[in-house]
C-alpha cells in the first residue's frame, strides 16, 4: 500500500476523536494500520466519554478543549473524527480553519435531523431528565425507554453526560460547513443506519475542497470493519 520509504519518512501526526462508544480494542487495528503507513495517530481522550467531565458542556466547550490541544503543536494539524468526534472536528475547523491542515470525517455527526422518530427520541430524553431516578426505579419502564430510543450509551451515562449529549445532538453545523475549505476526506459506510449517507453527500456538497468515499457494505464504523479500505482512502488523499 504505497511506497515504504515515503511512508516511513512522512510520520504525519493525526489527532483522532472517537464517537460516543469507545473501545481501545476496537480502535487498535485501525491505529496500528495508520502507524504502518507512516502516520503518527493520537487517539484523544474526550471529556465525558473517556476523560472526566465535572460540568455540562456544549459543543463550543469541546471546540475550546480541542483548541488547547492543537495550540501545543508547532503548525497545522490533521484531524480525524468518527461520528460525534467528526461533529467536534467540523465545529473546530469552521471556527479555526487556519489551524487545520487536513480533515478526515468518518460517518460524521453534525447534521441536525428533525424527523418524527428523532423528535420523539428527544422528547423521551427530556422526560427521563426530568424524572431522573424514578425511571431507574421502575425496571420495565426503564427497559422499554431504552429499547425505544436505542441509546445504550445514554443509558449508561451520568446526568452531566446525558445533558451534554443532548446539547451535542441538538447542535446543527449545516450553516457553517461553507466556512470549511481545508482539504477534507469524507468516508462513509453505505449501509449506515446511524448517520445516513445523505449526510455525507450534503457535507461533500457544502465543504468546498472535499472528496466523498462510500464503502458500500460498511455500516456506521468502517474504520473497524473495513480497516484496509479506509486506510487506503486516507493514504491516497493525504
């Protein structure tokens, strides 16, 4: 996959922002494959998910957190974001394009949807936030709720993270995508049921200097299920 001497000499650092669900074991093959291609991947610990969070955050707080990390680097950085990690990277790049060399989005969140099922899901989130412990005390009701909303990460979250998750889900980056002009690689699973392919197509349309790559049989996390294909796309476009 490419010229070995070129790969070893490149050693471009890539900051990776994971999505809601995080598993070191799942990320290891992808991270290792990046290393083998001459990159220096840095899988960041995200407050509230893989690092402590003591207060409710909004998207702009995550942007400020990422800026603190990026500011420690000598020059521009390469950002890779999956799902919610892509949302954070999009918001950051729209605000600080001068700090980003290249952007990689994998099945990224960031486009607000208001279809009926999602409106009902947000309503249920709100009700649970108000009821608090009452939901936990009624096991059948709790089980029914989480089956309905299909958000196991939300079920496991503490109150601070739950409100933070709602803040992020309710954000919409559609109106700022036009501000992004850095080279952007958009990778999408063609069978993604979490963030639909139409979101990737829309991002490609709005982001000026972008390319869209659809892995037809992949779902929401092609970096786990189709490591080689994703790595080839990244290597060919960086």
